[in-house]
C-alpha cells in the first residue's frame, strides 16, 4: 500500500487543525485549541488503489519560532 505524508505549516489560529480534522474525520472543529503537534492517518483510494495519507499538524509559527532561530 502506498503512503503519502503531508505536513501543515502556518501561523497559529488559521485553521490547520480544523482542515485536517475535516479531511480525516469529516467533521468541522469550531473551538480553537492550540496544537503542539498531532499526527492523523486516513485510508483512501487513489486511482483505484488503496493508499494511506499521514498528516502532521504542526503548531503555529509563533510556537515553533525557536526552531527557526
């Protein structure tokens, strides 16, 4: 089975977690809960072949500033 990895980067509070949960679980998260780091997996079919997508939902840019320095 093929695996794809996706990493979401961006400023805090812009909806990275909300769009990830919408894609993986089919529901929209309305409440903002700051993320440190979460990993989600979803089995999908791509070109009639089973695949796994792994999504790394990162913290906002401000929380990761120490990495950039």
